[in-house]
């Protein structure tokens, strides 16, 4: 019997327009009505994932920052948080600037969370778009949610840091990843995402041992739920840890081919075909699609 359902957000619960299909919404309500705890497990920071958790009125803590922060959307109660060491954080920011990357620092996990930055390169269009989106998302609270500071290294002394993102050209960020792997791999988790056609690389830097899988395991342990009572739905490589942990792992029809080829993973249709709803109907309610 499934007691906990963990859903990836982008490319899974959300369609290609970034919206929640009504059939997904209805299926989640039905699952919760049947006693299933439902959560989001996402690489997004908590403050960016929280509006979805509130909209859906989810009854379990959200797994955010790729597993580094577990927190209730409504009450803001923190279940578990992993932090980056302050000196390590300062060194990462120093090295990133040396390689020409633009930094975003996610901080203050005990509250709603804040995002700090001190510069955005003129050529870093994806980052400019993200900051504009985040500012619109948080509306009247945008100033506290997304804060421009004069110098990140000076500002870090006043904040607890949970997650650092660097972005820039593929060549420069590739050299930065090599440096981090050689110098700091034991003290951080490094998750690069590369977009060759855009000449853009995003590097997520998290506390050591942090993945969606470890975050989900921590949540399950706190709820006294075993892996065979967990269902996970995801579409990308950062979902792999939790897919391998869960007793019922489901990959979206729009997932990478290497995930769809894994025989131990169940398959559903794409995010634009309400694959989450189809998976809930099949594996929670036993309906044939």
C-alpha cells in the first residue's frame, strides 16, 4: 500500500507551460483523500516551490534544494536542513568569481528563504530571465525574496547558506567544475547541468551527500514509512536517487531515454498528457489506463 507520493515539479507535475493540469490536481486531491501523504521533491529552492505546495494544500513537508531542505509549505516548520560550511561557502564564491560565473546564494532556511546575488553578466540571459520570473512570482515580497547585495562575500557573514548556484559559459563553468571536483568534492555536492546549444552551464553546489534520494529517505524515516510504501514520479537525472529508493518508481514519458530504458522503472505518459494523474490512477487506485 502506498503511503507517500513524491512528485518532481518541472517536467513532471507541471506541463511544458509551467502549469498544473487540472487532472493532476484532481488526482492529487483523490490520493490525499485516500490517506496518502503527497509531497513535491524538487531542485527548486523552498521559496520558489512553496507557492505550488500552498496552491495544492499538500499535507507533507516539501523536499526542496535537491533534498537539502525539508519544510512544510503552510506552517514553515523545518523538518530537516543541511547547511554549507561558512568558510567553504566563501571559498566557492571566490572561485566562482575567478572563473567568471554569476552566483546565486540561497540562504535563511529557517524562514521562507532569501536569494542573494551581487552581479548578473550582460550575456547571462537565462539568469536574467530567472531573476525576472522570481521577482514576479514573489510579488510584494520580492525585495526580501530576491536581494541584490553589493558584495556576496561580505554579505555571507549574516546568513546561513543552504545552496549556491553558479552559471556562465560552458567552457568557464567546465573549468570551475574541474577545480571544485579536485579541491572541494569531499565537502560539497556538485551538480552541473549543461546546455551546449545555449553555451550555458548551471552548477548547483549543495551540502555533502545531498540528493533528492537522501532527502526523501530522511522524510520517510521521520514519518516511519518504508521504501516499499513510497511512490515517486520523475523525469530527470536528479530524480534518480529517489526513483531507486522508492518501491514504486515511475518515469514520465518525456524523460531521458536512458531512464525510460531502465526495466525496473514503471512508465507513464508525458507531462503534457497528465502523466502524474495517469500514474496515480494506476498505482494508487489500481485503475487500468
